[in-house]
C-alpha cells in the first residue's frame, strides 16, 4: 500500500479515482501525501490509494469547491480527464491555492471549440474545422465529428460518406454539454502523442510516443502507446510548443496529439493534464523522469526539476491496452503469468466481474493494460503482446472484437 500520510503532510485533492488517475494516486500515496480522492463511483479502483474518499463527481464544481474548503487542501489536481482540469483551476483560484494552470488557460484547453479558435488566431497548424448545432451543408467529408466539450472518443464518429454525416452530427450534439458539435476534416498520416512539462512558460518535451491503432467496426482504437516514436518528431514538438504557448499554459503537464500529415504536422488536441493512458508511468520507465511526481509538486506549488535520470532510462517502452470481447465479464485468467514475462513492469485489469463491455469506442471500455520495457520499441511491444496474449477474459454473451 505504500507510506501512510500523517496529518502534518501536504493535503492533495485528486479529481477522479478511476484508471486514468491510478498512477498519480499511487505516486502521491508513496510520497506520503495526505490524499483526498473524489469520484462519483463508490467502487472506483483508485480509492485504494486515498487516505480519504468522497463520493462526489469530479465534474460537480460546487461540491468539489466545498470539499476542498472543508478538507483544507493544499492543492488540487485533475489527472487524465479534461473537464475537471478547469474546475480544479477555478477552485484553486477561489481558495487562493497554488495551481500551475490559470483558469483562463484551463478553459481554453478543455473546450475544443475555444482551443481551435485560439490556435487559429496564433497560426498553429490544425485541421480544417467548423462548429454546428445540426447543420451539415458544406461540411468536409471525410471528417471526424465530435462534441465540442467532451473527452476522447465520447460521442465521436469517423465519417467517410456524406450520408453518414447527419447521424454523426446528431450524436455529437446530443452528447455535448453545450449542444455543439465540432466537424474536423480528416487528416491522414501517423499520429504521435507528445507528453511534456512546462516550468515558467518553458516547455520541456519528454516522451513522444507512436499511437498504434487497430481498426474495429466501431472506430479506429488506439491499442498501444509506444516509445520512442519511429517518426521524425522534431516538427511535431515545435508545433506543440507553439500550441501550448498560444493557449497560455505556462506550467504543469501537457498531453498533445499530433497528426503527421504529408504537408506538415497538425495539432489535433492539447490537454493541460497528464495523459489518461498511463503516459506518466511510461515516461518514468523510459526516461527516469517521475512525471506523476512533477505534476503533484506543481499542484502543491513546490519547485520542480525536469531532469532525466540516465541510469533509469531504457531503450524502448510501451503501454499496451487490453481489449476484451463484447459481453459480460465473468472472470480474468492469466494475469499472474503475464507479469512474469521478461520486461513486463505492470499488468492490471480495471474491471470486476459483472462489468458489461459494449463496442470499443471509448477509453472507459478498456479492460486494463500492460506496461513493458525492452531494448527497443519493437522489443517492448513484443513483450507486451506476449503478456497480453496470456490474459484471458471469460465472458458471457461474448462477441469478438475484430
């Protein structure tokens, strides 16, 4: 379980206690910080690392504010999820607490529409885009349609034929908090993820990972993040630097997806937070940089040192996500065997028996992950795949994921 905190230790409120917050919660516990975690799910797996748990939605700003005040916290953080990033920034500002991101910059980062507008004003290359509340005339096809204020693939559709556009827009509008859909022209090319950390307005690029995708009937699904990238990443890092500066993100972690189009990189999305796919843990085993620890220090107003540890670095690393068949989970077998594979740092399953898996369209439908290292990206991927092959999901009413 790690080190228990004492009442004199710093008090950190973590918004969310699901898989995306797992690494940071564990890092905070191991550092001896008094952790208060909030999540609307009373069975959220991250609660095991919390000194105090609150059954409060991370998106309920009023409740989060009251909780932070009542617990007399020294800082707030929202790792791995978008919307609460702005909530944490606003609550910290109201309570006079340190925070690496200003409320204005946080709002620009969590609203896809505002982010697109800001990047456009600063000349940052991005996809051709437009917003709609239902109109489809003149929209580019092929395109990606998504809510203007939701995370990941929630309400997202890849549209390749014009007769699919109306349904895709209706879905995105229905899922949007503001009733607005974003239509982006499809950008072809490989995708990389740039994980970075800013200090005093200076961006420090850390891991640049390849986003490896398997096509499914529902939509393309990222099944692994692999480091180091096989692509020429210098231009990607430069556009990320410009995007983060344009959005006004002067401190803390950023997670940016970049599409490497034939005519140059395009910024697909910037998040002012840690990545939700165990990106910080991958950074730790890749470069010896404790990205979770840096984010915690920034949230508490402490000084940070973004320096790699050459003795802890490796030649390659990857996070390989576990994709189950559709159906109801009965049991999981082979997890212990998977962890015995050479190079496997961690293998974990998120879901408990009884969980129902539908079409794999969102990160919340991931069943777990394998974190592996190797002498190269290919070696790490091979080890992770061997481990994943040993993990068996016993399902009822199962339908295979193609």
